[in-house]
């Protein structure tokens, strides 16, 4: 604001110049009040008085609009000064017979600032860095009594006086995770309490701080190093130590293809999981990228992924179903850079093909030929295999092992006649006695005499028929009894015969000894006990 000039009243100035010069006498001009503090635009009443009773001249010099309040006195005049916009020093002057004099009154205008504004905070403030707070204050007076306070919530950070127009105060505060969401503001304090007035406060609009903490470590990317075309694979990217984790964003891409991960948030960690399926167009080397963005910073990890296509090897049999004795070529073919192994085949030089010749036997029916192909992709070996089964037509067959030709069973025992015919296709089996009576194959039966006989088993398939005789012998219980009786009778008769013989022999000996005694032969002492 331009200082108020004396332009309005050049004439008065000349009078004033005279008045300011020390007069020859003791003439004096007084003013009341000598100091005033008033709100901007306010009014004040000032009393100018002269020391002599009848001054020649008494007045007030001020650029402010003034109004004399009538009636005055002989030596005093009252003026009302209005619309005081700034500090001003109106001057009373008088011209008395003994000289001219003047006196000033000091008007101090006060007003609260028109603008108190905290400069916008950075949208994101990294944790650990200093935050600069800047507050601008426009207007406000008297400046000597105006203080600017920077605030964190209700807490005072810095208190400085307002200097300049507009006044700007700054301070630096270190930022921690706890400051996330905190409100910063600034406040002006116009302290007029020493002048008998109050404390006038104005506060800026608050600004809320957003802090973030992104660790210096890159995210961890877990992915297969080789990806097969048209195969679903999973890629996981994770990072720990994030704050605030809910604000973190993840970007996952393979080459130009943006992946669509499912992100799970922990307390201060996140994990993004995406499934990838690559197409044949992407074959070759591709870059897998994971970026974690938080606040104004990004951490990223790149990884090279090799995309390959590897069709399974093809196992070819000249015919999948052949007759016994036919020659079959088993062949395996794979990708030109692959190496195949055909199982059950003597070692062959490694290459993309393998084959061998086979003469089909019944044992080859149902045999699996599996071919495993190995391909090296980016230093890793990947495997694929294919299996085909050979079917051999043979039979029908009936052999002693699975269809015994001779059964001998005791009558009334429980038995299960077994007979299995072999062949591909599986033959129909029938065992008949006299062309009508069937052998209950596979069923548990009580052996009767009726079961005895010779059965003709016939196995028949589309490949022909074979027959085999099966004899069932039944051992009857009567026959066994006859044997037991005959044996028992023979034993009893034998024992009876031996006993009779021994008894007769003993009697003859005794008779002979008696005869010797009677003939005068001395008798030897008889130590032998005589059997009863
Ligand atoms: C103005 O000042 C003079 C001299 O001090 C005094 O006599 C007079 O009463 C004052 N006028 C008013 C209205 O106070
Ligand atoms: C400043 O505060 C005062 C009260 O202390 C109020 O009257 C004034 O309107 C405020 N100024 C602004 C610009 O808000
Ligand atoms: C951050 O501010 C503090 C004072 O608040 C100061 O001591 C420190 O040196 C500042 N640090 C930086 C990096 O500016
Ligand atoms: C900051 O102010 C906003 C509204 O302006 C309020 O919702 C939030 O709770 C405040 N934050 C703190 C820490 O007081
Ligand atoms: C997350 O924090 C809460 C409380 O601080 C704790 O109880 C919980 O175990 C934490 N969860 C994990 C996964 O760390
Ligand atoms: C053949 O491949 C299948 C599926 O790819 C796998 O389950 C099987 O174990 C493999 N067999 C051999 C012998 O490698
Ligand atoms: C059947 O077995 C019996 C004795 O177990 C034997 O005597 C008979 O000769 C056998 N018959 C045939 C056809 O093998």
C-alpha cells in the first residue's frame, strides 16, 4: 500500500512546515489519546488542544476523512477520524500568540490475515524423507504481533513470526508410517492481549498426508523357466514390507500379454498369482515382468521364460490288432530335435525316431508299447510319452494247466471243477458228458456218482475251436469200507495166529524138560520165568 502522501493539501503543508519549526515561545499543542489501536476501517475521536486560551489557529492534519465534533471549546477541538485502513499519525497543530506547535497521535490498525494457506502436500510422501511444510499468510496487522504456527493435528511443529507480504514460513518434518492419514495445517495468532484486546486466530484448511514405504528389494517372482504352448501354468509374484499394503498395485505381464493376477494382501505383504497359457505365436524367449507400484515408486523383477511346443511322440503299430505269428512294426516318431526311447526295445542310437519288428505271440496280446521323448529347452529336459497297446488274435486254447484233464474226488465231498479256455477273442467254453450233461465249471458242487464220467470240453471263438477231454473219477465210500474191513480182518487173523503158535511152542518145551528129569538128568537151575 502506498504511504499516504501530503498531496491533498499542499497549502496546509506550508502551514505545517511553519508549525514544526520550534517556535520562539512556550506554546504547546496536545493530543488525546496519543496512541490508539483500532480495527481496520474503524473510527476514532481525537481531542486537539492548544496551550493558549484563544489560539489563532487550531486544527488537525491527516489524510483520513475527518469530521469536527461540535461544539468544541475555546482551546480544543474534537475530530472524528473514520475508515482508518492503515497505521497513521494524524497531527494536531496550533498557532498561539507566543508561537506555533504540533503534536501527533499514533493510530495502529489491526486486522486478521485475509488468507492463511498451507501449500498442498505431495500426493505421496515416502516414509523416512523430510516433508517440507509451507504456509502462506496474506495480510494481517500489526505484523509484530502476528505469529504463524505449523501444526501436525493439534501438535505445534514450528512457531515463526510472519515476515513479508505475503508472509511465508516453512519447516521440515521427518515422516514415519504413523503419519499416514495425519492432517497438517497452519494457524496465525494475532496476539493483542497486551493491548487489552484478545487473541485472534485463523487456521488454514487441513491437508491430509499420504505416506508410503516400498522396500528397496525387488519382488520375488516364481515361475517355470520354460512354458509349454497351450499348457496352463502358474506365476506368483510377491513382496513383503509394504506400507500401506492396500494401496500397492501389481502389474504382471508376459511379453506384451498383461496377466490378470489374483492379489492377496497380508499385513504388509502381497502376493499376486496368475495363470498363464501361451500360444504357438509366442514361441521363443519372452520376458516375464512383475512390478509393484506404491506411492510414487516402483519395484520390479524381470525373468526370461522360454516358450516351447512339444507334441507327444507318436507310437505307430502297423496294425493295432494282428493274428498270432504276424510281423508287426512298432515305430515311435517325435519332434525333430527330440530324442525318443521305446521301452522294451534294445538300445538304439538316440534320435527322433525308433522302431523295431516283432513277431506277435499270444503273450504280446495287451502288451503296451510306450515311447518317451525328451527335449532340451533352455537347459531343461522336458519329457513326453505315448503308449499304445497291441492286441494279438489267437486261440482258442485249452491246456492242462488251466483245464486239468483228470479229477479224482471222494463222493459227497464239496468240489469246484475248473477249466479256463484262452484266446483273443475270448472263446466260449462248454464241457458236456454224453453230449448233454454239463460240467458245472466254476461252481461249488457236492460230488455224486452222477458227476463221474468223461466230459468233452469245447472252446470256440471266431478263430476256431479246440476240444479236450476231462475225466471225473468219484471214489465211493463203500469201496473204502471194504478195504478197511479186509485190512482189519487180516490184522486180527494175523495176531490170533501168532499167539496160538507161541503158546504151543512153550508147552512143548515144558513137556521135554519134564521128560529129561524123569530120565535122571540133573536139572539146571531154571532162571527163566515161565510165561503164564
Ligand atoms: C479536550 O481537551 C481539553 C484540554 O485537555 C479539555 O479541557 C476538554 O474537556 C477536552 N474535551 C473533551 C470533550 O473531553
Ligand atoms: C480470522 O479469524 C477471525 C476471528 O479470529 C475472523 O473474524 C476472520 O473472518 C478470520 N479470517 C478469515 C480469512 O477467515
Ligand atoms: C530432515 O529434517 C531434520 C530436522 O527436522 C534435519 O535434522 C535433517 O537433516 C533433515 N534430513 C534431510 C535428509 O533433509
Ligand atoms: C484428518 O481429517 C479428515 C477429514 O478432513 C478426517 O477424516 C481424518 O480422520 C483426520 N485424520 C486424523 C488423523 O485426525
Ligand atoms: C496381522 O497383524 C495382526 C495384528 O497386528 C496379527 O494378529 C496377525 O497375526 C497378523 N497376520 C499376519 C498374517 O501376519
Ligand atoms: C507318461 O506321461 C504321463 C502324463 O504326461 C505321466 O503321468 C506318466 O508318468 C508318463 N510315463 C512315463 C513312463 O514317463
Ligand atoms: C487219472 O488219475 C488216476 C489216478 O489218480 C489214474 O489212475 C488214471 O490213469 C488217470 N487217467 C488219466 C486219463 O490220466
